[in-house]
C-alpha cells in the first residue's frame, strides 16, 4: 500500500521530536547528574557543549547531510535511530561521568545526523502545494519534544506532584529514599528511557519507509566510488556560496537568541523571577505546548500566505519579546507570563521553519542534504560560542546581564528579520525540479 506524503512526514518528524527532546532532557536533568556524580562546573560545561544542543549535533548534521546524499534520506535517519538508542541507553544507565559524557556525545551526534536527512526527505515527499505544510508539521514535532520532556520534568521533579512514582521506581532498583541524590537522578533516567522507547518504535516503522520519488529517480546517477565529501568545496563558491551565506546569516542571528533562551530561560526565571524549579518547568512546558498548537494549526494555512510576510510578522513578535525584557523586565510573575506567551507565538512560525524549507528548496538534488547539514553545523557551532559569551556576561554582571543581554538579543532578532525579508524566495507554486532549473539551469 502506497504511503501518503502526510504519513511519510509524520514518521520522519519523529526524528525532530527525539532530537529536540534530547536537548531539553539533557538540560533539565543536568543538575541531578551534577549532584549524583559530584560534577564540577567544567564537567557540566562539557556535557552541554558536546550534547544535542552543541557540538554533538553540529558534527552529526555535517556527516548526516553527506550520508543522506550518498545513501538515501530515509535509510540514513532510520538506521540512525539505532545510534540514538545506544546513546540514550548509556545515559539512562550511567553510573560514572565517563558513561554520561559518552552517552551525551552519541545522542548528540545521532540527533544531528537526523536533521538534514529528515528535512530533505519531507520536502522531497511533499507535493508542490504542501512542502511548507509538511515542514511545519515536522517543526511542531520539534516543539512537542521539549513540551513533553518539560511536562514530565514538572511532574516527576523532586517536589513535583508525581515524584512518588520516581521514588517507587528507584525503590524497585534497591535505591532507598534516604539516598537523596541517587533517587533524584532517576527522574532523568526515566525520561531518557522513554526517549529510548520512542526511538525504538520509530525505528520499527521508519525502516519500512519508501524512498522519495526524486531519490528513486536519481539514485543511479550517484557515484559511490567518489569521496563522500567531494561536493563540499562547491558549496562555498558561486551561487551555492551566496545562498549558504544568506541562509546562515538569517538562521544564525535567530539561533543565537533561541539557543540562549533554550539554555538560560529557566535559569533566568529561577533567579531574576524567583520561581521554583518545578514552576519554571511548568511555565516552560506551557510555552512549548502553545508553540506546538500554533505550528500545527498554522501548518494547514502556511501555503496560502506569502512566506516573506509570515516570517516578518512572527519575527517581529520575537523582537517585541526582548524589547519588553529590556524596557520593563521580568521581575514579576505577570511579566514572565507575557514574555513566555510572546516567545511561544514567535516560535509558532519561526525562522527555523523557513530555514528548513528554503535550505532544501534552494539547492539541487545532488547537494541538497549536504548543504542543509553544513549550514546547520556552522550555525550550531557559532551558536555554541555565542552561548559561552552569554555565560561570561552572566557570570560577570549577574542580573544586569538580562538587561544588557536583552538589547543584544533584540538586535540579533531584528537582523534576522531584515535578512529573511530581503532573501525570502517565492517558491510556493513550484516543484523542487522547477526551482533548481530556474536557479541553476538544466
């Protein structure tokens, strides 16, 4: 029985759910690993730097793109699920820093590998009028990962309404309640066990996915005796190079802000806003659920509107978010709610959505997944450096870092909005083949 583009999209989108889920699961559980394994700040820094939120994902995306162009999109991300399962298995059973770090690296690389392969596959399996819809669905799955993990963190965190479940599971493994740190770390263990189970189910279904029609039509033109990275130099010159520079500039200036929010938002709420960790997780989970709903609903309307207009409107909401933080602050609970809602709205139809869409559309078949992988790698690496810069700002200035940092964040988002407005292509009514022929000739 033939699989519809929507069925293929949903199965491929599980990769996004797992990639984003791993990012948040690592961050939300890190303090429990710190307590259990007596980690230093440097130890924790390496865990974050090499995770699905940092270098691990960047390296994975780089190789994943070239592998997807060589061996097939669905084959790469379905096989990659086994690698992801290995990483989560190592983390959920970790009893040493070395094991935790190894599992983090493996999971991070696996999360990165799936990004260019799944985005490319989704676009290639979509009809001319459904590419943005299907990419939006995949982005809704990306948002559902953090929403799901943060909700579990809210329920199962020490002091949360469901912590007795965690204590019961710990007790079944012989860990008594008086061994506080050993019990608390069962919260991230259980979360990663759930991600392992989801990855296993995804692998069971994804390995039966059909190849995209474009891949099936062009697979015989691929010379597998050539170097895997033969086309890498071509991506940085001519029209390819200009396209990469434009998309990287738009995505990087947005991702510097989104990455900082992903890593520091909870910390800001707990320190400047004086919220408990349980309430912080609840507020952030609600934020992601709002984003998921907006993205899922918007998916069925996005192809009816000019993409340039949508990008600008939602990006300006992000600019407004940081303007409020800079001018009013988030000292009050009401202020945190306003910032949370506005940031959730901008993420509904975000710059990342259009980066994923245009990154596939604007490159021909031969270079498509590799281009996405290289761009994603560059952005993640530079965003990681930006995150270190914000960490230094926070360490040196304390709460004042929020005020001055928010001005920088506003400037980055304004730049991303302007770049997106300038470079936005009109591709809604064109097939991928038509777009490639229009840009590069036959």
